[in-house]
C-alpha cells in the first residue's frame, strides 16, 4: 500500500459485511411493501423461523464482519 493513500487497500470483510446488511435491508423493505408493519412484527415474535428473523441474523453477521474488517485494518496500521 502506498503511504499517500492509506485507505486504498481492499478489505474483504467490510465489503462482505455491507453486502449482508444490504441484503437484509432488501428483505425487510420488500416485506414492508408487501405486508403491513403489523404483520412484520407478528412474524418477528412468533415461534417459527421467518424471513424477518433471518434478516436480523444477516444484520448481526454483517455488522460483525464490518467490525472485524475495520479492526483488521487498524491492526495493520499500528504494526507499521
């Protein structure tokens, strides 16, 4: 990496984390458009595995990947 462009490197973890978050948001927005918010809340709190619960898992996993990606970037910067 160049000293002049420290943010130029590619970070796989952050990119995949953002993709997971975007995909989770697409599912939630699609269901909000197709169903009303009351149905979404009902699907969130019932005992079955639904798209909304999988989307929450995607948000959590995507956030974990983003944090891991930024942590990896800062750890490499401190070594130099």
